[in-house]
């Protein structure tokens, strides 16, 4: 019976779910801060993890597969402790659905003028002038158009927006127009919302910088559900201050938790949320990894490992 180690802050829930999904495996779990059973760990060939504790891989000489507990794998593909021959797989789960709700919720809060209505309520004032913004035909730009980006695009389209996707390499698509990421700046001036959901790679790190943001306008909202490192924070704040960006809704940050000293907390044009737009829950992710769980239990090769040169 092959062994699968679960090192995760929610290891009890994940361990039980993974064991039920593939009873032919022996599954044990630990919190990343805890000291695992080294004798058991030496024989474990699989690892389910998010934040990889230092030195863990060296304690697993038989490690043959790492399953990430989420979609983004930038923290693993470049990890110096992981040998290049070990396959790393990712899982989208229902992140697209979760993140689509998040993006639409924050956009609709603006369009329906929820904050202004609440303020008027506090004054006991019937504010008939607070007419909702019509989103019909307005342009939504989605940077990163895999499974998650497409789900977000579909949700925005249902709200009446014209959706355009931006990808590393332009390609024909039957559902949405897809442009090269280098063309994004040309569309910023006519966009109502820009959504970031691309993986973190050498090409996307620092992508949202001063040169891109100078193409925006005061009515543009940026929503980042991708990776914090894609946004140059000082450039973002400068764009908000000069009016080439109206609002920034940020769920991810270069360092998490966001440090208390960050100016993002206090800026009136910024909404900070605690990386909760796409929660990892077993019910949603297990179907994504089930085939590889079965293959691992049977000693078969793992499928769909990430390309470490691309970063996803």
C-alpha cells in the first residue's frame, strides 16, 4: 500500500477526504508547523501540500509525486528543494466559480451603488438620485484565460459586459475574442474592469506597472485574484492617486498576510480581502485530482504535471 503524506493546515479534513477518495492508499496528515513521523515519512511516495515546510522533501527519499492543494504552483515549481524529476500537479477545483462570484460581487457593489445607499440609509434619506450604473456593453478585460479566466468571463458576460481575454499567445476561440497580453494597454482606455487571474511566471511578474496603468482612466476597476507579484504596488497607488485607475480590489499580495505597515490598508481606492476569492475545499478539488490518486495507488504514471519552464 503506497503512502500519501498530507501537510496542510487543514490536514484533518484533507486527509479524511483523500483517504475516502482512494482507500488503497495509506494517508496521514500533519500541520506544516508540526513534526511528522519520520519513520513513516521515509516510505511515503506522495505528498499533498500547499506551503512546503523547509527540509520536508529531504525527509522523503522515496517522494515520487507532489499534488498542490490549489491552482497556483509558482511557490513549488521554482523551489530549490524539489528535484526536477518529481512531477507536480495542480487543481483548479471550482475556483473559477468562486472567483467569478468574487469579481461580480465587487463590480456589482459599485454599479448598484451599495455603499452610497447604505450611507443614505444611515441618514434616513430616500436617495432617488442613486440610479444604478448600466453595465450593458461595457468592456471587461480578463488577463489569463484558462479554466478560471473563462468562468469569470462567462459570469461577466451574463452581467451584460463585452468580455475580452488576454493570453500569452493569441489563439482562435469560439466563445471569446482572445488577444495577446502585450495588447492589453490598448484596451485599458475603454475598459470598465480589468481582472487579473493569470499564473505567476517570469512574463506576468510585475506586469501591472506604471507603463500599463498610464493607459487607464478614473472609471476603471482592477480586480486581482491571480498573484500579488503581478502588480507593482507603488505604481498601483500612484495610478489611483493620479486618476488612471479608479479602484483596486486586491485578494492577493506579494507577501501574505499583508503586513500591517502596508499603505494598501488605508488607501480609499483600495479594497483588501484576505485571499478568500477561491477557497480550497475537498468537495471541489477531489474530482480534479481523483484520476491521479487512482493512478498513484496503482503505481501508474502521473498525468498532467505542470511544465516547470512555463510555470503552470
